C-alpha cells in the first residue's frame, strides 16, 4: 500500500528553521541535508510501520512513531502519525532537544 505524506505547518516551520541554521554554517551541506531529509520522509510512503513508537507517544491522542534521520551529532527525529492512507509529519526535532511535553502540545495550538 502506498501512503500519502502530509507535512503539518509546525513541522514545516521546524524543517525551515533547521535548514536556515545549517545554511548559515554551510549552504552546500544545508541543501544536501534538506534533500536527504525529504528523501527519508518519502520512504514513509511504503513502510511507515517499520518505525518505532516515539518516546512521547503516550501524550498524543493517537499513535506517534519516529523516523530517525541523520548521523552522529546531526540526528533528527521525524515524529509522525498514520491516519488511514496518509502519514502526517507532526514534528521534526533535533535529537538533542528534550522530548515534547503535554504543555508543548497545548502551546502549539
């Protein structure tokens, strides 16, 4: 089964912030990072259930999984949920960021 991918506005902002930060450091790396992130997210079209539950899954009202993207100090957690045939990208967070809390979810609405 092929799943559709939809990136939420919050996740889009988080991706954009990371991209801008990398771009300030090294524009070539930033472009490669972004392209490879999008390719990693695209793999969820065929096998989203392969990813483990996110540590925060209990604070969400639905099952939330995570796709790990990157290497070494540059690992990002792509948090997503599956509804029917659509994978919704909820958040994209650097692995050094603390887990999302219930307060974070309330303040993001």
